């Protein structure tokens, strides 16, 4: 199994990345973006999107009035010819201290080892004034069923584990965990669009009742 950084530098992996947001994946993409926009409120803010990939979140935050820089370790993932998108490492962000109001990083934490998490968070805090929104995947969810079959290495983090870790970090003033999606991403991606829309309506309701088993947690950290 490959670490995420190397995996996403493969031309064949990068070129088919956005295919996952076709069919049922369109519903998922729309939902993910909507949820992030609610948490970020991008208007008038300077935002860094770390591990931006093909830039779907960065573009949406820009469209919502944010001044966004997208950064990713893989030049293959970054769409060519766009200003404000650059190659860089999440552990060595190429920016001066407190350059951004808000930082975001979606679908990235599962690619880093547990012991690297505090190091990554400290580096984000160095360049961020207000808050950081990121996503983790829950081992107590249906995602655990297909996790083992993924070709790239992927880490799931228990909510209690991250809560404990965040409580111990003196540079984190406050944090909040927002659980979403009982139905994991991989399942949406293989559904037809209309079916995924219906499933999503049920998913929203079920997640309210079964929060501890949500596949995805959006974390909001205040610095
Ligand atoms: C699953 S993709 C997510 C892309 C985007 N955030 C999204 O949700 O569509 C993970 C991304 O993390 C990037 N990545 C992996 N290791 C990285 C690192 N150390 N620094 C910056 N980006 C990294 C990969 O190149 C890839 O584009």
C-alpha cells in the first residue's frame, strides 16, 4: 500500500480523481461543499486550502467571496494554469506566520500517520489567524468495511482519540466535531444520481440519530 502523497502524484490516479464526483458522487460533492461553506463563511476572508487536490473546495470558497490559495503536494492533481494554486508540503507550508484568516483541509487527515497529526496541526496554526476546518474518517462507521481494500494507505481516527489529542494541544483554544454521512463516500460514488439523492435525504435524517456512527467528522479548531 502506498502513502497518499506518492499515490496522488501518479498521473493515472490524478487524471481520474474527479470521476468520483460523477453519478451519485455529484450529490456527495454538493453536500460536502455545502457543509464546508457553512462552517467557513468565506466572504472577505483570506483562506488556505491545504491538500486542495483538483480544487473543488477552493473554487467553491472563491465563488462564495473568499480570497483562496490552494496548495497540494502533487502537481499532477493541481489543474494547470490557475493563479493562486501552488505545489507545497502540508508539513512545511511555504507561507509567513499568520498569513491566512482561515485554513481548510478536506479528505487529507486519513493520509497522515497518527503521530504526525500534532505536527501538522502546529504547522497549520503557524500560518492561520482564526480557525482550521478539517475532516477525519471514523473507524466506528460503515467506511471501516471497505477501508482495507483501498490501494493507498488510509488512517481512521476515533472521535474520542482526536478529542483527547486536541484537548492536550495548548495552541488549540477550542474545537467542535460535526458528524456527517452515515453512508460512506465510497457507497455514494457507485450509486446512480437520482438514487443517491434519495439516499442522501435518508442519510441526513439517520445521521442525526446515529451520530457516533457517522463516517465523516468535520472538525472546527479555533486558534
Ligand atoms: C483525497 S485527495 C483530497 C483532495 C481535495 N482536498 C478533495 O477533497 O477533493 C488528498 C490530497 O492530499 C494531497 N497530499 C498528500 N500528502 C500531502 C502533503 N504532505 N502535502 C500536501 N498535500 C498532500 C494529495 O496530493 C491529494 O491531492
